[in-house]
């Protein structure tokens, strides 16, 4: 049977009511004998108040808050009275205590609460309600994408541009990676990560080099009166590498680079 929620329920989720009357406080903030027994296992009044505040919060609004001390003052006062704590303001110190996360996990296990994000997608041969919802959402997104792709030429150009950019980057990576062989030589994770990090550094160096010299070439053409079409300039990419010698060994040096750029190869 499908579960539905009205707009009022959705609007009140994860937030306390704007007006807290005595009936609501007495009903929601009441701590049972079992609750008090668990809370009083903590010897510090701050942790007692913090644990109780998180317990009442999740019962009242259906979830834990990122700031466990962001609880309305009437709620804190009602909890403090039941615990015999004279300083409700002590709750402010609870937000900086790492123990708050352990308290939240304990409350979740004790009361049987489950996060939506951790709900299993499939249990046994049949998908769960979360899996069906995600599958339905995926179909909606895919349908919108297909309709937009067929209807909007600008959207198609954007997708083609992104695909072309990704393929150019992959082509450059394949060319740089060990003479186009593209093989990871290390047999352990750290070594493979070092190889991939080195590959990323070399690609970034080539992209920076190409960007600087492409701009220098454009400046040279503009200074000599050559007309530059902005549409052509927009299509330039620093991922091209026909002018980069990828053979041999790559060496780095700690010496500072010389001032200025290398002279451009121009034809008269």
C-alpha cells in the first residue's frame, strides 16, 4: 500500500512548531522512567541534557539536527525540569562534544530509527520501495534529458562540446602515459596512485604550457593586424599536443624558469 504525506506533514518535517503550547510540550517532551534511566547513566549534567535534547528532537521532528543545541528554549526548559538541571543554558556546550555523535547512534539503535540514506535498496529478490522510487526518478531524469536533447540545439551543442573535451583529455592522457601503452606498472595501490598523480601533473603542465603559448600566438596575430574571429578563438583548446614531444624522459628541476617566453616560430 503506497504511503502518502499531506503538505502539512511535509512542511512540519525536520522543524519544531512555531508555537509551542503546554499540551504539545507535555506530550512530546515527556521522558518516561526508561528514558530517565538511560539518560542518567551519564554523570555530567551537560551530556544528560544533550542526550535528552537529541532524544526529544528526533521524536518531535523526525530527525536529528546538525546543531543539537538548536532546540527551542521551552523544550530545553521542559527537559531540564524533568532532569533536575538548574542551568538549561549548559546545552550550548554540548554541540562541541564528540560524544554527541555516539549519543545519536545509541538513540537510533535503541528506538529503531533508520536513516533514509541507509535504507537498503534491495532485500532479497524484490527491490525495496527506495529502489523503486530511485528507478522512477531515473526514468524521469532520462526522459527529460532525451526530450531536451531532441528539442534544444544549444543543449546538443553543449553535450557534444563536453564529450569532445573529455575525449581530448583522455587522448592526451593516453599519449603521455608511458609512450601510449597506458599500463599501470605498479602492483600495489600506493604505487598506482603515485603513477596516476604523476600523470595528472604532467597533463596539467602541458595544458598550462599550451594555454600560455596559444595566448601568446593570438597576441602576436592581433599585434600584426590579423583579424581574429571570436568564434574561432572560442573553439581553441589547450588539450591539443602535436607540438609537444612526448618521447624520452620527463625531468623536473628546482631552478627558476627564465624570464619571458620562447620565441614563436613565425613564417614571413
